[in-house]
C-alpha cells in the first residue's frame, strides 16, 4: 500500500540505471513501481533480483530484456514468469518479507494516448510508468515513474544517474497528463516534458 511520501525517502529507494540495475530506464521504472506498491522490498534493487539464486536457475531467460527491453517482444514472458518470481519467490531476493502470495490479474499493462485514463489511475494512487521527452522534442526518449501518495501529492522519479535533488520532483497540485508539464530532472539537458508527444503509460494491475 502506498504511504505518505517525502522527497528524501523517494530519493533513498529510487532505482538508478547502470547502478542498481542495468542501464535501462524502463527496467528501473518498472521495479520502482513494484516498490511503491509494496510488492518488493523498498530498499531491494533490481540487481538483487538479477543476481539472485532464482535468476541463476533461469539464466537461459532474457531477464534484463524482460525488465527493460522491447515490451512487445518480452512483456508476455515478463508477466508469466519473471514478475511472479519477483513478488512471490523468496529465492528471487526481493519480495516483501512475510507478504502473502500475490497474483496480478494482468501483470504489467500499457497503452498509448488517453491521458484522461492516466489521470484517473493517478487519482486512484496507481504508480505509472510514463514515457517522457528529454531532448526538447516530442518523441519518447525516456521512462520515469509518476504517482500520487495518500496525501494527494504527485511525484515524478527519474532513474537517470545524476544530481540527487533533481532525481525526484514534486509536481503541482493540479498536475494532469492532459497538458504538457516541464520539469528539470536528472536525465534532461534542458527540461523533461511529461508526457511525450504520443503518451505512453504502463502500470501493474
């Protein structure tokens, strides 16, 4: 369950690509979303999973690709095999201690466009993996996590290595995906534009 959050806490649990996991922003964002939902330990890292006994037994699988590679190529395998291990198998080294067995209805699901749907899910406190632009254009260059805590505060979390203060941004009270929002975060040269031109949203459900 999502708790009231502080910027310092979010900075402490964020995933950092090429540090706590592979250099894949999608992988870092998906793993962080699971932390925010409470299905993996808050201070576990994606590398803990990738180096776990479970991962060693399944080294024939494209585990990094399942977390952060092509969604169209790997999402079915991720949802069928990798995700259940991460949230339920103790030998995967990341599940929340003492938690009951969890089963998602769909697993990681995504869609394009329809920012109104994303706004609704944000209001329902669902952490979203969101495609953003970081080079001044409208293309999807990067993925970050955006969610609201129980106090209604909206946050954006960037996995790109860099200035810790820029890694977590507190968004405005009236934040909406229906209008473009620009913030300075670790991945941008100038600004990070939320969402990108063809909005991408993903979640666990």
